[in-house]
């Protein structure tokens, strides 16, 4: 995937943590460490959004829809 350069400001303590990860060999460089952190944050955000959407569902309504759909399938009747 193509990359783009950006300039960011990072708290000194956080940068020390990133540098420690690099020195420990967890990541080859700062850029890879920060990209991994952003990807993880993105995945957590997607998961949170999914949970929020699921919370909005009405279990009784979903069950009624499932029962209605299943009642129409003849392959389950055998």
C-alpha cells in the first residue's frame, strides 16, 4: 500500500516508549511502530462501533424476524 509522510507531535514519554519498542526489536523503526498502533486503534474503533450498533438492536424484533425467515425455509422442515 502506498505511504505518505506526515509530521506529528508526540509527548516525550510516549516517544521514549516507541523508541524502547524499536530498541527491543519489536518494530524495525518508529514509523512501523506508530503505524501498528494506528492500525490497532482503528480495529478497536471498528469493534466498538459494531458493539454500539448491536446494542441498538431489539432482541425481540430480531427473534421475530429470524422466526419469520426460518418459517419460510422448507429445507429446515425435513
